[in-house]
């Protein structure tokens, strides 16, 4: 099984890395880029045999996203769990 | 329009950040996680009126992904261009 986690700065939080990338994109000749936000993407391979029940696994992954993979004060996460 | 860029370390490249996250996940009680890879995710808002022709825009975005947003020696990127 594969879990994909996207972690992005909240819309209300200033994203200086995104601003820097946007300015660089303008500089490289694409002024149409109005906003850039930069986040993290994580791909977690999960051993199906050891994973057990899917609902329980999903609950655990959400807990991991909150506690380890994102900072809930300034970031939002999105979890996707694939069959493969 | 929205462009979404995912940048991941190539499969053949060692990803020490991913290894650290995998070990932390094991530690937090999910030993079924067999591999973790950590990459970047970027969301680029594009002003439709200023963007011009879609094919040309896509070409420009691919050039930006290669030149600015990823390091082609050790990373692969994936570009998605949305209607909205």
C-alpha cells in the first residue's frame, strides 16, 4: 500500500519560500505566476501483510501526520491512501 | 490556472531525510512502513489573462521545473496543470 502525504503552509500563514520562488519565476520570464506556495510531499510504502486493518491504519497515519509530519499550528496536511 | 509541481529524489538516489522519517515512524509504532521518500510540493497560481497560450505556458513551466524547481541530477519532477 502507498500513503501520500502533502503538507502545505496554511493559507493565512506567510510563506517566504513561496514568495522567493515566485520572484525567481518572474525573473525567469513568467510574470503570470501570481502566487507560489511551497510544501512537502511524502510517499510512504506500507507492507500490506504487516499493516492490518485499513481503517485502523488510516487512523494511525492521521495521528502520524499530526504529530510527526506536519506542524498543525502553521501547516495543513492531506493524506491519501492508495490500494497500491 | 493552477500548476502543481512535485519534486522527488530519484529512486536510485539515497534519501537520508526519508530514512530518518521512516525510523521515526517505526519508533512511533508503525513498523509496517517499509520505505519513506521525502520531496517538495509547489502550487503555482497563474493569472489566466496574462498566461497566454496553454501549450506555450506548459513548455515554459517545464523549463522552470528543470532549471529552478528541481535538480535534474538527483531529482525527478512531475507537473500537473489544472483548468482552475
